[in-house]
């Protein structure tokens, strides 16, 4: 019996296309923080801190703490000076990036069905962004009002995809066993293989006909599949 459903966000529930979205995101963030470093240097520092965060293996260190270890140390600017500017970016500037994503019409009905079936539902997006940024993206997807069990963000996660410990941490927080969980996502390396390694059943959102590692198909096909197992 399935009790816990993990949902990737970008290109699963929201048509994001990170190759399109990220350049606009970094341009806007670099411009916002240009008083502290030239935009190109700031983006380079953010990417360096992000790589360090993604390689974090310390169970006592959140992703945000790992990011901050590099970011603030190399920036040489006190957090209480730059943090209000970053917070303002995610409140006022980040929402303008909505024009670079597209809502997936089926998403709300899909998520609504999971709650109708009384599932515990986790937004298992790669926790490399602040929670506020993820909340905006949930709003763009049309599902920000659902009572998710957990939304993984860099403030509350100690690992990131594709580390299998990212999935183990979710199971621990939800007091769930892997055999009672399902992970739904579009990315083989980040969503499917590490979740499988953890013992979680998976469904990949893909158009690849020859994909063999899990159940696969469109979001509609995933919806139909879930109706047979929930």
C-alpha cells in the first residue's frame, strides 16, 4: 500500500526548462547584488557555493549552512548587510521570472487526487533554492494552497539530488518505509536512480519509449497508473 508520494517540481508539475529559466534567474540575481560584487563575479561565487552545497555530506549541516560557508567567507560582507537585499530579491524580483515558465494544466487535478486519496505528499524538488523561491514556483504551478507534508528547500535539507541520502532523509522526516513510497519525476539521474537505490518505487515523466528503469510516461499516464495502485 502506498502511503507517501514524492513529487519533483520542475518539468514534472511545472514546465520550467531550467536551461531557459536559470540564465534569467542568474541575470536578475546578479543585477540585484551588483553593489557587493560585479554581476559576473557574483554569479561565479554563487555557482561555486552551490557546487560546494551539492557535495555536502555532513548530516549536521543544512544545505544553506554549506552554501553560506563559501558565500559569506569569500564575499567578505556581513550577512546582516546583504541578507535583506537577498530577501527582497526573493519577495519582489523572483516572482517576475514567472514569465519564463508555463503552467501544466493537469497538475492541480493530479495533486488534488493524491490528497483525495489521503496520501502524504512531499514536494521533492532539489533543495538548492530558498523555501521562498520554491513557494513562488508552487504558486506558478497552481498548487501552493495544498497542505504538503514537506517541501524540501535548502534551509531544511542536509543533502541534495542525486545523493540517495536526500531520499532517506525525506523518509525519516515522514516516518515512512521505502516500500510504501513512490517518487515521480522527470530526471533519471536526480529522481529515478537514487530513489530506486533507496528502495522507493518510481515513475519517470518522459517520452522515451525505451526507458527501462521504472514505470514511465506522460503526467496523464502517471495519473492513470496511480489510480491502479492507490
